[in-house]
């Protein structure tokens, strides 16, 4: 047990920003760490404000009793989603595998420590939800004092069961994927298929709950959480323990969590070494034939290198392609489903029509493909091999131009396809359709350039696991969150403008604005690249 604690503490210290801040003498790097802390605190505060607002709504409508259910459900969903996308990269196929497996630890203990590492690093998110909802519940329910420490203690256990479920699903995906010759592609396909299944299940559940004809949104939410607690028993145990002070529910919850934690890593431990070894090995073809060598433009060659880098990482492929696949699915769906019916069901019978949405089609497509720009994290992915990039006889401008070109190759075809199918479905005029396509291309150019600005400015090369820069990097957060919220706000604004002026005129005005923003971002990226050189 002491050795396991030492291993876990070492994993935490090796990636700790506080540890880096303590020992680093570079003021610029220390400033970035402080900026990262401030950004993280702001995100936690935003999440807490959302949870408090939710509790206020429940309290005002006399639904205070459902706040513990909602707290348990939100934490469980966050834990499941966070863990599902981190399993490949943290538990399997991680960079420091050889070093860890050479230490005197059993494979199941290494897997358990890696799992606990994921748990501890994500704990601030879960506790932000717990503390804010506990405060909201306390204001309206005015429970006894003992409820507060009990709520906090049990909240520490709430994420474990959904994390175990997500980790076990990741184990199954890795186990299946390791049997294929192209392991990375196989794992990526299985992962994306599972995510698609979850999205489909979400719409199925939504339709099931809508059949109850519950008009009030909060009553619908409370009914949903009530039904969920009947299916997912830990929610029921948590609520019984904190609201009724039910000792039996509390003991069952603790016991089941501990037993599942122990039991889960027995099968994982048996196959852990085999799976990781298989994922790290590569099949070599015995029938090699020398063919004519093809010469590529230097920028295109760098873009092709990025493509090869993407196909070599499950985490990279999953994050880079999920938005594009969703965009493609949406583009195909509108050709077979009446968009007006979908819009009416989503807006609950509002007078909004598909024709009013025409100016917003590029923004809808961009919301999918611009969700994550590869240029936001590929500069950091060079990691400790950055010296190789430094020694190459190419300028930094050319290097980052190649990275931006790859992101354009990745996003433009899907965005143009979705915009085209949306326009066909809405019967938009040919001039309007062409302008919409030009606009979405400009948006992809902006995404590539602005992502590159974030990626260069907040480059992190001392990472131990690629998940830290692809999913949790400062550059990705700074790119993604403002981009997402601004895109949603502009979508609403463009729809409004389309009702008071010609949609063709709205699109014509937005094209030069977006093009200028893309150009300014590109020039800024080139300036940062020159400084890096």
C-alpha cells in the first residue's frame, strides 16, 4: 500500500503545476502557470454559477427535494464522459509505460494508480458541482448540520462508479482494438461508434420522457432525475443518505463503491501488460516493393506528416474527427428528414422557420468542425522531440503553415458538405448557397489560424501524456470556450438579422469580416512563429 501511495504521489508531482511553479525559475513560464490557474478558477466558478442557478429554479418551484438527485446525476455524467475520453492515453497506450512496468509493481496496481490519478485531477470539477448544489440545497431545505459533511464525503465517492464503468468500457475498446493490425484506427472507430450510440440513446430517452406530456421544464427535469435514480441506484443511495440520514443507504453506497473498485481491476490487471504491449507494437509488412518516389511541396509534406501523426494516436483521432463526423451525419440527415419538423420539435412550436436559419448554416457547420482545431495542440505535441523540429532546415513559419493547412484539409470538406446539404434542404438560391460556402471556408481559415495562435502562445512541451495537451491544455481551453460561446451568440444574431434584412446581404457582410479576422490571426501566428525561431 505504501508503494502504491508513493507511485500515485510521483504521478501527481510529475504533472503538477504547483510543483513546476515551485522549482521553475523562468518568470514567463511561472506567469503562464498562474494564468492557467486563473483560467481554471474562472471555469469552476462558471460551473458553480450554473449549478446555483439550477438550484434556485428548483427551490422557487418547490422542487428542493430533487436537488440531491440532480447533484448525483450531474457528477456521475461528468465523471463518465471525462473518463471515457481519457482512458486511451491514461490507462492504455501511455508514454511512460516502459518505465512504470519496470518498477516493482503488479500491473493491476499500476492500472489502479493511473485510475486514481485521473480521479484526483478531475476532482475539482466534481466538487465544484457538489459544493454549489449543497449550498443551494441548504438555502431552501435548511437541513441539519450533519448533512453538510455527509454530503461532501459521499460526493467524493459519487464519481468512482461511473469512472469505473467508463474505464471498463475503455478496457473493452482497447482489448478489441489491440487485436487488429491497424490498432489506432480500430480503437478510434470503436470509440466514435460508442459515442454515437450514446448520442442516439440520448434522443431515445428524450422522446421517452416527452411522451409524458409534461409541460413545465423543471418538472420534466425532476421527473427525469427521479426515473434516473430508480435505474442508477447510487443516486438513490446518495439521496437517502443526505436527505433522510439513512445509514443503510450510506453503508451500501460505500461498500458497493469499494467492492467495484477492487473487482474492476482484477480482469484489467490480468490483461494490462498484454494490451499495452500490443498497442505499442506495430505490424511490419513483409512484401515491401520499391516504387517511384513522389516529391511534395514542403508545406504539403508537413501537412501529410500531421496526418500520419493523427493516425498514430487514438486520442488525437478521436478529438480531431468527432466534430467532423457529427457534421457529416447532420449534413446527411437533413436530406432525409424534414428540417422544419425537427426545428419545430426543438423550438416547441415557435414561429421560427428553416428559411430564417439560412444565414446561420455556416455557423452551424462551423460549430461542429471548429469545436477543436488541431493547430491548438499540435505545436505542443512535439514535446521533448521539439529539438528535432528546431534542427530542421525549414523556417518556423513554414512549419506552422503546414499545420494550418492540415487543419484546413480536415475541416473544409465536411463544413462545405454540411453547408451545401443544409442549403439544398432549405431550398436556398444558388448565389446564396455559394456565398454561404465561401463564408464557411473563411471560418475554417479563421479556426486554423486562431488555433495556431493559441497553440504557439501557450505551447507546453514538458507533458508526460498527450491527453494533457490534447484535452486539458491551456491552448485548447483558450481556443475552444470563447470560440464555442461566440459562435452560439453569432448564430442567434445572424438569425435575427436574417429576419429584418436580406439573408444574401447578411452573408455578404459577414464574409469580409471573417476573412479579415482570419488574416489578422494568420499574421499573428506568423509573428509568434518568427519569435519562436
